C-alpha cells in the first residue's frame, strides 16, 4: 500500500536519498536531483550544476529519441531570487537552465514514494516505452552501518514495446561541487569491472571542510564517459553536451589538465553513461550509484569562532573515499536492496489505516536528512530540524527528541548513544541537565536553566531504552546520572525550585519545549515528573536500592493523587495559577529568560496586569503527554485513566479545527485556509484566555498532533485519532508541502517522528527484554485479521492475528522470548503453539499470552505460530 502522486501533487516533493548522518540528495517530484545536502550541513533549494539523468533510445544505428529523465518543471516560471549567481539568472529571468527544464523531457510522470523506496514512472509519446526509476538508500533496522552509506542508489528500467531490439542509454551527469581551481575528474574501471567516474580536487588540504569528492558509478557491461564537459562561456557547455548525447553511439571522452582551471562561470561537469540492448517486448535495467565523501565536519553554526572545530565524519572511518562507497554499494546491491525491500514490505503489510502508515513511514525520512549527524565514533546527534543552510537549534535537544519514537525501536544502539552523550556531557555539578549537547563534545552549553520535560523525559527514555535492550549493565552504568536527574527536582541547588517541599508536585519555574516557562503546578510538566519518579522507582528497585525505590514511589503516589484531584477541572487537566499574581515572577527572578531578561521583564504584561505565556484555564495539547509516554513504555497509569480519556475527548472537541479560516494565528503558519489540524492550546467557552497566551498556542505542529492522535488511539478513540492524522497528511499533499518534510522549527523536524508511535498504538505493542517479553494487543479488535510490523533490539519481523490463529515471524536477527503477550482469550490453556512446525511447550495458565516452559529463540526467517486447541 503506497500513495502515488501525479501532476501538481509532485511539485513540492523532495525525497531524501542518503544514509543516517551522511546528508542526502533530494529526488524531486519531477525527477530532478535537488537539495544537495551532502556537505555536512543543510542545503535546501540547492542544485549541483547540471546534475541530472538523461536517457536515449537507438535502433539500427539511428537515434529514436533522447530526453532528460524529468517531468515538467513546476511553476512559477519567474525564476528564483539569486544573489551572486551567473549572468542572466535569478528572478525575472525564468528558471535556471541548470534545471534542464529547457531540454526535451517527459510529458507524463508519477511519483510513488513509500519510504524508504521511491519509484517514478515516465512516459512520452515520442520515447519508445515507459521508463521507470527506482531510488533508495539502504534502510535496514538494526544494521546502522549499511543504513549509513553516503550514497544514493538508482535503477532505471526500460520496457521495449516494439517488435525489434532497442539499445537504451542512461547518462548520469553531475558537477564537481567544491573543486576550486584544481579539478580532478577521473574515470576508472575497478577489479570488479565497475565503471567509476570520480570528481575530486587538489585545491584543499585533507583536513579542510571543503575537501572531499563524489563518484558516479555503474556495474553495466557497456559504459562510456566524459570526464569533463566542454569548457566555455555562455551556455556552451550544455549546448555541447546535448550535441554529444542526442546522437547515436557512446560518448567520446574529453579531458583537461589539472593545472588548467575551469571556466569562471561554470562548475566542471562529468558524465557516466551505461547502455543496454532490450529485446522486442522485453525489459532491461541499469544501475547507478551516486556516492559522496566529505569527511570533515565543521561546526560553523557555533557563534564563538574560537570554538569552531573540525572533526571526522563517522562514514569517513568506514570508507577511504566516495569511490570506495560506490564500489561497496554496487558490490552489495542485491543484499542492500533485498533487505531494504524486506523491511518495506513488512512495514507496508501492516493493516493499520493508510494515513497512519503513510505518516509513520514518511517521517522515517528525518533520519536520512541533514537534521542528523553521526560523530566520529558513530554516536548519533541531531538538530531539531534544518533551516535552509544550517541546522535548526543544535544539540540533540532533549525535549524535542522526547517525541521521536522511530530511532529507539529501529536503531536502538544509536538511540542509546544519545542517552550516553546526554548523561556524560550535559550533566552539571548541581544535577541539572543542559538540554542541548554542544559540539565539539565537552563544549560548555552555557548557564541557561534546566528544562523540566527534557530532564524528566531523559529519565523515562532511559527506562524505555533499558527495557528495549534488556541491558542491565547499561542501566547500572548510567544510573548515577539518572538518579541525580530525578533528585534535582528537590535539590537545594535548583534555582527554579521545582519540588522544593518534596510533595510530588512541581510548582516552581519550569522551562519547557515551547521555549518559555510556566509558573505554578500544571499537569503537562508535572506529568513528566510523575513518569520519571515511577520509572526511577522501578529502576532503583531492580538495582537493589530499596530505600530510593520506596521514596520515589511514595512521591509518585502523593503527586498523582494531588494532580488528579487539583489539576483536573472536570473536563480536562489544566494549570493552577493566578495570572494577576506578579509575585510568581518576583519569587523566581534569578537567571535570565530565553531572551536574556529578568522574569519580571520577560513575563509581566503591565498593560493587562497579567503574567504572559501561560496556559491558565486553557486546554493544552500536551496536558497528558506523560501518559502517552507511559503507555508506550509500559509504565502504567500516571493520571486517572477515566479522567485522562475525558481530557482527550475535550482536547479533540476544543483544539481540533476542521479548517483554519476563522482562527486568529499570530504565530507560525503550518496550516491555512481550509486545512485542518490540532492546535497547541485553546480556551474553551467559559474559560479566560490570557492577553498574551502560551507560546505557539494557535499553531499546528505535527509532532504534538501525532502524540495526541496516538494517545487517543490507545484509549479507543479511533475515529478522533485518525481524523487528526488525516488532516496532517492532507496538508503534506505533495503540492502545498513536501510529504517527506514535516516542518516545525525548520525542515525535517525530529518531533514528527512521534508518528512512529501510531504503529505501537494500533498494535498495542509491549516489551520488556529484561524478562524476555514482548506482546501485542491490537486496538482494531473488530478486524478479521490484524498484521503489524514490529522491531525490538536485536530482531524485527511481523505479527499476525486472526480469530483462530496467529503468528510471529522474525525476518532479521534473533529473538529470545519467555512470554508473548496476547489479547484476552489467548492463553496457554487454550492454544497449541509451534516453532518452525515443532510444537512448543507452554505453561498451562489462563493468563492472556503464551508463557514458554523454556525460553524460545527464533532466528531469521523463523516463525512462531499458534491456533485454538
């Protein structure tokens, strides 16, 4: 199941092709190669010279047709604003000729993008047969090395409709992007017979951030090449290229000496072509790899020049140059594509609603975007998102990455590396945690205050990652910092005095993910504290610290009781504060706000006589977010279950807007006109809206929306949850916005990976690998058959359940189970189970699920099945 985009619905598409932490090249909706974000930084709306695919067809020594493998260039056609660009370019000159929009191209095209695979189809009446393009970069759960290849991989296929042989040629052209004045474009055939065209330079030292190279490669038996396009002024280079390409036969090479600099107006281009003869009514295909190797990462975003440093990219420790990457991709093509397709097929076989599947798969693209880096040792690091040419809000921001549920299940070792970096470098001597990790590692994050949801969320994430991995040693190693994170709430060194009286309720000054502070108790941030207390109690007990476990549990119980009684107003959970009480600000005036002012200066609205940026009587999107986390992580109740469900109902009734036409939004515009969405905060009829309310209150930010939708689905509010998801994906429709780039504070926003929780919520997936247990309790109970993808540390596969039988298949890795949780009615007393056709001994119990007499280990392509006895 995938969505096909046609015509105008392809205009906003940029599908990222690259590895985790490597940057990417975007495949545009019409087939262009855009957004060249391969230089260790974002690079939106960029192109690399004349980089493109072109195809031609010949028969009997005659050219039938030649055209660029693009669809129509999308309007507007006035041209883009360009400063310092080439003569006769920019706004008022029409589209750049680098877009190849002026060359013959295909009249009809479509884009089928079910991440991580993109499939395009091109047709034109003058070209003999349809042309297909498959594009991907390996995405293989648990295999972070192969999923971090700095390359894009393409397979171009031809269907010959005629009754005679046709020779088809594919030419991949790219520019030498950072060559300087000493260009080295060189063709070679390696020992495996691969044709490789490497575009490098001698202009930079090996430690320079601009040092690097790209390689285009093919494994085709018949290849030709031009190391250099013709060097000339005006449009001489493109004129000569098309003259050379649009005629029968292979390319003749052209070369220039290294000491001769390129033309000052143009980058140097190189072209690698492959040719295949396809029989009448037959089909043939050609493979290309586009690889890059820019080994030196530079934190140019650092405002302190003396602290800007260069370090080596993780992939540079794995490969010598881009030629080695391209050769690896071609050598392992069958396995890399096969394992990626296996994951793709398993994921898209899930029988959850189409919009939910589209949402969770599309946002996996964040991991392949310039939002993410891998440090030299392979540790994972992320910005919040991407601005046009720089990362948006550095530092693996803890309160943003709280919501990102894809990485911990698909690449759990990378997620744990985030915890380890956080706990090692962000902990301050007083126990407070910085919520941004500075690069290079060890750089001071500054004295800005700790963040409640970031710090307490870190405790919950540590609990989750421990249960996903079952790694007790990992927990013990990180426990001292986890423990101090919780106890900072009542520490005398905490200037914001979160829970100074140790009653389980945070009521001090509370920085949070909406970039300002709340004053006074509120369910949103206190919920994070309660979840952290509950998780810490369980971890402490497991590690033998009985006194601490009891203390945390008692604090949790007191705090939960108070929260349920005092912060639930009968309709939803809120915020207990008198907005006219300036004393809140005076009591917590130490330290600056986000904008460097005192609390009084930053928060007091003198004209209205109110505190600014508060929820007050509002209905906020994250009021019970801690329960969402707890449900996903197996923590149990944080709030009263009935009140939580009531609050979610009110959230939907008050915050979901079917269209935005009547909404006053002074903030960022992520939805417009007839688009719908779930806003951050509303003030229902009968409540008082602050004069200057909670930051971002009228915005629709997808990560928050997915969180709330997923939580509603967990609580059985299936229609409401799906309605929110549908509204989001209708906004990202391919015409107005890119379906693979959900925005918040910039592009490719990490919080959007909250959408992965939709899969967990629909399947009711549970896990505790410290006990060897996973489980499924699908909420789609009326379905005759439910199927879902699953992934846990060490293995991934599929789960299927019908009225009379079920199966758990391991598609990759190895899984050892003591118990498989199932819905009520399925137990060892009522079923027979088989592992690879051999009956498995079960404990005879009425408790839901299958408990094995002896631990059961399943390897790749092995299946556990069961049926009614």
